[in-house]
């Protein structure tokens, strides 16, 4: 498709800063873009108010396509309007649709800051143009991936705020903070509920992070008596939860505290990030503050799958650390944690609790003795060995000669 010289001249004048042109109507004739109309703007009116000129003077046909180059308010560029009515011939529809890119490049694409595709004369009325502007101003619908990325960015923003809180509080901050790794504040009843696990058999406590205040740890499940078989009934199916359960494994004579972190796949990405980043610090601070030592940690994205048989098979035969008493001094508890710091779990998603993964009475192992390397050559040592060899050779030769 070619561009008529008359169109290029009219366009060159229309884009001048002092031009009074409101819009140009362009048609395709004999495979060439030609100027059909040039309509000036009204005095002291905006581009939105002047859009009625398209309906009044644009000579819009229900069967003939055209392009309209509509000038916006000063400094806002131009709107490229493609008008291809439903009543147009198929050949003309294809020609106008395929020629738009060539025309915008010939006229310099940088001038066009907006575009509108119209299929009926009603789209080229002030009301139709107002709807177009409203659609442009509305937030565009996001895809599932875009929504997920937005949640991740929000979670990163919240994490940066928590990092600032940790920087100001430090290790010597209030005990209500979860320390270096958490930045969470313990809500009412959390500490008392966890301390109550000491010596209790078959008691469960659930903690969650407030979705509206993602720095607040709240009591989602008060201390409740239950059995290992019914434990999965206390795990939320659609939201994350930290669960502490006190029971006695069949292979042990002592009660242990099982920590279960459940995070269903349906949970919002933002909350998944917040929960996962706080797991380690929660176990540590619970031990420091309440004396409750976690014996085993289990993580799952399907709470309903954590039946008694599944949990027992994941726990293995033990041994397990037992819970500390609430009266144990903090430094003694920390010493106990340091004593049991090096045992690893055999299951990929079941872990020994950090700082409490070996029994407190485990025998100490002797340090592995590094084998000695080959001795270095001593001064003169090599010469002595050579001399001895020569003497042996001479003696053998002399003996052979005499024989």
C-alpha cells in the first residue's frame, strides 16, 4: 500500500504545535492511502468534547471502512482509530486490518499514544469514546501468573518491613519477638498454651499468622485433647498452621512434642512465604522461651494425609528428645539444645528439630584421628639407603666371583 503525497502534506501540517486540526479521515483507494477529510477543532474545547465532530462531520458510513487520525489534547499525542464496520466487504476488512501497521510506520508511530478499533458507528460517538477512555483507565485483569507475582512482591515488601523491625530490635529485643529469623509478635495466650504441653499426653496446640497483620502470631487452636489418629482433624485444609502435639511414640517411654507445619497448596503465595520463612526461628524461640523442645518436625502440603500410620512411619524408631520442664533455667535449656545439635533425619520431609535432634543422654564419640601422611626425607637419609644398597651389591658380586 502506498501513501498519497496529499496525505503526507496534511499530516505534516497537522502535527505542527500550532495546528488547529482535530482529525484527519483516511481512506484506501486503488491500494493507496488518501486524505478524505480534514476537520479543524472547535475553539476552547477538549479532545473529549470535540469527539462529537467525528459523528457530525466524519461522514461515517455503515459499510465503508476508514482510518481516523484524531488529535488529543496538547502534548498527549494522537489516537489512531480503525473503523471497520460489520457491513463492510470481506476484502475491504482484510485490507484495512493488514494496512494499519504500514500507515502508522509511514506517519511515525511515536505520534500515536492511543488506539481504538470500532466496528459500528455507535463506537464513534461521544458516548462510545467515553467508554473507551473508561476502559483504558480501569485496571487490566491479571492472569493467574501475574496475580501470583503480585502476591510475591507484596510478600517481599512485608519481609523488608520485618527486616527493618528486626534490625531495630536485634537479639536484645522484646521476648515477644521471634528473634533474628522471625519478626513475629506473640499474641495473647500463645506462650501459656505452649507451656501447658509439658507433661500432657495427647494435647494439641495450633498457631497461625494473622493474615491482616502478618507480623502477629495468634492461637488458632487452643489446647485440645486428641489422639494421634484424630490429629489430622485439627489441621486446617485450606490455610497454613504450626501445630504442636504432645504424645508418647510406641518405641519410647517418654512423651515428646511433635511439630507439624502444614501449608496447603491452596494457600495464598504471600502467606506461604511468610510461614516458611518463620519455621526455624519459631522452633528455636519456643524452646528458649517456654522450655518445649521439639522432638520431630514434619512438613506437609496435604493435611488430610497425616494419618496416625503415616506419622508413625515417618517418625521411625527414635530415640527422641523429651520436652524440657518449664522450670529449667534458660541457660540449661540452651546447653541441652547445644548437646543435641548434630543428628540428621532420614526422611526428606521429616526433620529432627533444630537444636534437639539427638537424645540428651547420647554417648559421646571419640574424635576421629587423622591418619599420618608419609614421612618426609631426612637429611642424609636417602644417601644412607643408596650406600647400603651398593655394599650389598658388591658383596654379592664378590661372592659370585670367588665361587
